[in-house]
C-alpha cells in the first residue's frame, strides 16, 4: 500500500488499497486503518443500574481499538484469508509437518455443545462423556503404539517433549542417579536440543552416517553412565527408518539411559508398526500431524505422550482414572494412587478440542484405515522420490518412508538456490516443501506428500518440478530470482524486518509527532 | 475410504514406477520382529461419517453443556458470547489448514492477523511489544518467570498466594525441572498481601494477578516501584482478559511482563483447551522473549508486508540456546481473539466489560441477603468469592443435580487448605440472565438453610 510517509495519508486507507489492487488479489489495510469512532460490530443490551465496586482501578485512558461493523470485519478477514494457502487450496508438501486433509466431520464434532461448551471446572459428574472420550482416545494411542501408559495434557509436540523428558528426569532421580547428558542426532528438530537444554541437560550431537541414519558405533562410543537419554526421531528427519533401531535401543538401555522418540513422523508407520516393538521408552504424538487436527496457521496443536512401564508412574497432572464411581480426574498429587506425578504442565486438562477431532479421525479410519494411511503415505513419498531422483539429487538411497529428501547438488554452479526453487514452485500453484531442513544435507528439500493426495496431484507436482529443473538447466536465473510473480506478494525483505523490528501498528501522527493521536479518527480520514 | 484418493490401479502403477512389487517392500528397513502381519488387533475397523457422528454425539450427550442451565463458573476460563461470524471465518480453509507462515508470499493472511493480534495485545495491556501467542495463560506465566530469570541473571521468584493455582503449579513444575526457586505467599481472599517485604537483591521477579484468583482488584504501581528498586521485574497475570475493557492496564502500573489467558475473547470453553496465551513486555526485553514474532517489512515492489522475525531467539535456529522450546503455539485461537476484538472495538469491549461488572455487582447485592452467606470481596470485576455456611463442594454437587452450575469450590484447587473449604468462586458474564440469577439465589437459600 502506498502510504505518504511525509505525513498522514491524503486518502483513506481503503481508497488507497483499492487503487493498489491487482487482478482479484485484493489489497487490504490493517484493521486499525479502517475504524471509525462509535462504530461497533456487537450489540449489547442496555446496561442495568449497578453499584460500581472497582476499588479505584477503573481504566481512564482509551484503549485505542478501532470501531468496525460486522460486514467490514467479515470482509477484512475474508480478504486476508485469500492471501493464504492452505491444504484446502493446494498441495502443501511441507516436510516434517504432515499436512494432510482435515476432515470437516471433526470440526462439526468439536463444536457439539456437549464438548465445545463444557467448562473444565464443572463437577466431574456433569462431564462424564468428555472424560470417557479422552479415555477412549488414550486407549487408541496406547494400543496403536503398544505402550502401556499415556499422558494426555501436553499442548503441542515440544510440550510433549518436555513432558517426556521430565518423566525421564524424575525416573533417574528415583533411581538415585545423576545423569547430565542427552544425545541428539544432528538431523533432529530444533525442539529436541531446546527441550533437553531447558531441563538442564547438556546436549551432545550425534552425526549421521553415509546412509542418513544414526551412526551406531559413534552412538555407542558416546553412551556412558553420564547419559540420561537419547532423543531420536523415527522415521528420522531424512525420511528414513532407523534400521538399527532395535540395536540402538538395546545399547541405550544397556548404558542405563532412556530412549525418547520424537513422534513427529509417526504418520509413516501408524497402524503398521508399534513403537513399543522397537524398544522406545517414551514418545510424543502430534495429534495435529498424524491425526489430522488442523494446523491453524501455527497451532493449536496437541502432543500426548505414550510411555513404557519404566516411566509409567512419572506423569503430569491431571490424569483420568476409571473406577466404580465412573471417570474421575486426579488433579492433585495427594490423590495420586500408585503414581508419582511431577506436577502440572498447563492449565486445566489438555487440548480437549483436539482430542475430539483426533478421535473422530481415528474412528473414521479404524485399524484397517490407519494401516492404509501409513501405506499410502509411504507409497506417495516413494513415488515422488522415484519420479524426481533422475533430475534432482537425492543424498540417500531409498526406499524412503513418508517424505522424500533431496539436496542442492543438482543446483551446483547454476546461481539458483533451494529457496529460489521453492519460490518458483509457488508460481506453479504449489506450496513449497520444507527448505534447508534437516541440516545434515546441503540445501535440503524435504517433501512430505501425505496419504490424502491423489496420483493426479502428485503427477502435476512432479511435472512442475521437472519443468523447473529444465529452467535451471536453461540457465533462466532471472525467472527464479523474480519468483514468485503471481502470488499475493513478492519476496519480502526479511533483513529489514529484523534490523529495526516493527512489531505493532502505531498511528501515523504518533510516529511523526510523538503524540497519542486518536487512531479511530485518524484512520477514517 | 473417503479420505484416501489412491485407487488400486493407482497403487499398482506407482509401485511399478518405483520398481517394487508391494508396499511391504518399502517397509524393508523395519526390523522383522516389529513387522505386523495386518492392522493392529483389538481395534475396530473404519466407519462411515454418520456412524462416527452418532458415536461421538452419544458421548457429548452424556455431558451437561454450560449453555443448558444456569451457569456461574469462571476460575480461569470464562463463558462469553462468541459472535457467529467469528466461527464462520475461522472455518475458512486458508486459515484453518495452513501452517506456520515460513513462506510469507503465500501467508500474508496469517502474518497480517498475527500483526493485528500483537497490536491489539499491546493496546489492551499498555505494553510495548507482544508475541503471536503461547499455549495458554499458565504456560505463558511460567515462560515469563524464566525470561525474568534470564534478564536479571537471578533464579528466585516471588509468587503471590492469590495467583491462580494452575499458573502457580505450572510455574512450580518449571522451577523444579529447570532449576530455580520460588517463594509463594499464602492464599488470602480478604487481607492484602505484603509482597514488597519478600523482594531482595536475589529476586528475579514478582508474579501477581489482576483480578486475582479470588476476584480482588489491585493497583500494583507501588509494587512495580519496589521491584524496580531491587532490580527485579514485575509480572502481572490476567486470567479474565475482558476485564481490561474496564480495568487500568498493567502497563500503566509499571509491569515489565504481562501474561494472560486470551480464551475469554473469541474462544469457547472447550473443556479447558485449546486456549491462547498472551505475552507482552517492555521493548528492551524483546530479544529474550519466547515464541513467534511477526514484523512489518516491504516486498520486492516496496509494498508493505509481514514476516516472522527475530527468529534467532527460536529453537529452529538456535537449538539448545533458544529462549524457549515452543514451536507450534495457538495461532488459530489467536485469530479467533483478533476477529472477536475487531468486532467489539473500543465501544464494544468497554461496554461488554461494564455489563459484566454491573451484572456481577447486582448479584453480589442479592447474595448478601441470604442468611449465612457473605461475599468476601470489597471490589471485583465479574468474579467474586462467596463464603457459605457449609463446605462449598457439597453445595456445588447438590446444585449440579438440579442442574445449576453454581461456581467453583475453592477447595477443588486448594485441597490442602481446610480454612478455604466453605469458599465458592462465582462468576457472572453477559450471558448470565436474570432468570439464571433468580434460580441460583433461590437454590442457595434452600441449600444453605
């Protein structure tokens, strides 16, 4: 939008925005630039007479919120939505994120008043169905993983990591052991080392071997009485199954350490392989990945953990028990029979809205459907790997699991980079894959198609990628550097954003003159 | 199966392209002992949409929905009206089914509403900067204490006894697990706490809540000055965000960090989650903040745009040196918040807040007339503490049978404090009708006889 930086905009923000429109991608000012004093999108009943009891802390200064009617707000957010890509819009092969279709039945179920309009502090006699639902989902998670215990409360994957590593810390303390080190492969998600460090462990990296997997010999050489745990993603972030996993688990256990599995990639094996059979002690499950709860632009997620017997008593509060009184919530350590809870990790009882959606997804698929989910997810990824490996460069030999990894050797000396390829892909109508992760290969492209894409979509994507490689070979550098050209925006100046951060909107006259101008009047001019 | 597009022909063609005979061959790296012959046993197979709908609806029907009876529960989650347009817009697939906006050219929708959200939080709290959301209020509180520890290079925090127990307990877990200490005051539903005497040159921060767990309102300006004098930070937690429509914001009291539960605007009760944690602080602390930040910039044509920024604080760049391990947070709940607050605007939010207070104040007058009952608060926003002549949990259970959801017995959160067992937290919002009030007052008269 063209703002007059010398002073106030000479026209209203809406008029300026309309003049800047291209095609039908409509420019849209900030909500703060569209308000008018006294306008609102909410009608309230008349205020009754009452005695004020605010103890002298009544707000005096205006908040500064803009006033808009409902039609304006609906149009504003509709226009913003049109500047976004979602799974609903297009193929969204963001590696490590499992961008699968989000069934709308799940949304409908989560909005039933019997789930959506329940207060977490209602008497448990009035929420028996909700507790039963959480218990049912817990049963599915335990059975699918073969693990005997579960903690449902973590709010997302990284929160689940914290929960699982906290359980390990408590278990070690119970054994009277002081172990300080956590081993993390170089290919791991950043959350793994961040979690281990938050819990006071020192992090030691394990390099990958030439086959993109944990180097067993190096791992063994680092295991010792100071090692608390190994945190390993399986299938790993190169999209490969750790084929030595049983030997890895044995070595970890022999050293007296625990085996934490990052379950971000569970979609590759759900219903086909049980993590318990691999020797895993604890694993988080991202319900927003494997079990299709919507990603929402960056959450909310949900990250329950499943645990082996050795960790089963070290749980967060609260948890659910089922006895002759029905379902009960254990909210305090004093009520914990047989468990040694380590405390509360967040408010209330977990991400109920996500539990409803995940269970709707799981019941829809059933055991047979989940087997097919993993099968098709792996088949789709291998189809992409097989269809592109002759023109791109795959660092490791297949078969892969649910995601296909390429590096940037095929771009060597072309002047074109991984990010250029990704941005050019946008102009072909696809959301880019994950770029530059995992860190163990140079200029990574991590492509996760998921099972909910048709062969026709995969073929179109493969054709687009092959076509881009042809452009690379033609040396069409300028086309790449100018991409994307057809997206709602051109490439952003990220350096400028970080150098002098502007993290909120301020009225133009406040910026210019340093006074607190009336923003609603300002924007309406 | 309705969510799986591949046909058997597709699968055969794809296997041929890959050069294997079966999908099993693609799982060749799985150890033999872990290979299952078929689907996991003892679990049912797939079901139609209407069968799943029926099964889950049956579970939902076993619960008493808040809207189905007189309802007075708060204690950290608040039942406000969420306009129909909010939920309709949240269901737009471009918002619902996208992820963290790493590709800003195709994520300006998410980035712009994050920027609007950050601005709204700054306005409400009167703070300089806000992040793009945390999981919820309690986790935001724990993160704030850890941030204060990093800034002050101290590892000892003072916690008000009137901080919501879930905020306190979440912070206690982090203290035990990550290695810092806490000094926690006693819950005091009536007398003011003297926290100033607990602050010394080892204190990293003081955490208070406004309105506090018992509904009391305070001006923390003096406490802020006392913190500053000792080099400690003041953290103010807000569990009922609507209160800021009527109450002096913590930034005007001198707070260094403000954390809040944002559920009350734009988000339903959802049995406790997902909610949205709000996190704001002074400008000078931004490089120690946890969570995502959206910043303004320009694109290649010089047009205004938005990107994720200052990510060198975050785990995906900094790994073990990150300010927090948080990755996925609560962006869609934050969007619900932003949409609802946009609809409210200045007039709507201030009007809504005053209506909440007015209705609560009128209920207090009625409850004061019930023999044996006493409201402990002299001041409050929309929630207050009622002292009953008998244990509150028994009264709540009795009223739940009628069904009236009368409030939260304080003993549910403080099982170890018998002195608090007759106390009931009662909340009134714009959704509380005159009829609801009448039913509650009549029932309490009977039960408290």
